[in-house]
C-alpha cells in the first residue's frame, strides 16, 4: 500500500464529511463524500435490523450514506432509517413516467416512497437486460424529472481492460450515458470495472487514480464548472480491508458497495474509512 500525495492545487478542509477545495483559479467547491450500498436482489424484512444498526451509529461528521434495497423493501427501509441521516435509493427505474411496462418501476414511484437516489446503468442491467448508453441516459433524465439523484454506472469488461481500451471505453460510456444538464445535485457517477464486481479483484490504486482523473477531466470538458462538483464513486469489491487505500485517490469521492453493504459490521468500517480520508 502506498500513500498518494494530494494535488498541491487543492486545499482540503474537512467539514461535516465534506471536502471544501479550491481550484487553481481560486473558485471554492465542495464534494460531499458519499457511501452508497447496493443490496441488489438481496434482503428481506430481517435485513432491516442492519439498517437500524447503521442508523444508530452515524456521527455528525459522517459522509452521506445511501442504501439501495430492492424496490419492494423501499418503504420499509425508509421507515427503518427514519430520523437518521441515512438516505434510501432505488436500483433502477424505467425511462417512461407510466404505462404498459410489466415489472418495471417509474422514477416517480421510487420518489413517492421518500427515496432520494436511484442507480441507473449498473453493469448487471446493461448486460442482463441489454441496456444501452442511450437507455441509461433516458433513465437518468427520468430520475431527474422525478427529483431523484441518478447514480450513473459505467465500467469496462475484463477483455476491454486486457486490451488496454479502458480509458477510451469509459470516456465514451460516460459521454453517451450522461444527459446534458448534469449537476452536482442531480448526478453521481460510479466507475465500476465489471471484472471487479463481486469477484474480490480490485484495480490497483494507480489504475483507479488514472480512471477517475480521466473521468474528472471529461466532466469538466463537457460541463464546465458543474463538472467540478459531480461526485465520482469507485465500485467493485470494496471491503473494509481495501477501502482506506481506494479512498486515497483525489478524485474518488466515495464508493458504491455491493456485498459489503449487506451487513452493518462490514459497511460501517467503509463509511469510517471514507470519513477519515
Ligand atoms: P460488490 O458490488 O461490492 O459486491 O463488488 C458492487 C456493485 O455491483 O455495485
């Protein structure tokens, strides 16, 4: 493990889980750290006890925390975290506002439960449900229209990484999946290498830094100042044992966590590592 120097151009002042930073041009901006848990198709009423444990253990300077349970559990999760700073999100939404889409859920339905986020474009949706970048972009727009923050996921496959195509593939995915009008309030971007999801494999810190720095550059080019405030999460086998190292990267503003978000005892050390970063 090695320590990466923070960029000399940025002054970091920890404030309630927030980094207040100064750009080279002297503008101040904030990116609140964020830990998001993606329960995927896991969970039942019993798992609400884990949310109760998490709710009771957050300090005032904790990062922002979002848990995304399966849709039937959204209301229970909202109840289980009521009065705590933990927010709730959906794992996917349809691009349409309503209609004959059996099995799908509109963004407004997720918002009506009291949820504030929704994941779109997770690789398990892109691969398992043939979702294109255009579909993901439409879903993000639907999320915004419902007042939700979209967590837009992108990531390269094993073969793309092996072929040294990662940066180009990821840049193209970002540009095609991100709608115009993205802001720090309505959008979070999660970089999740497909080969790292659920496998226990993680990119090296140098690879994470390279990808996230490139993504920050893409956001700035596309969105100007708004690109400064959009949070970039890393996802893929984040665990209590590797979180602190991953969070050393300047442009990693938090994590999207799958397996390790199912137990408070695993998720809390990741939250703590982010708060300490
Ligand atoms: P994992 O999943 O942490 O279990 O690898 C991450 C994700 O798919 O969001």
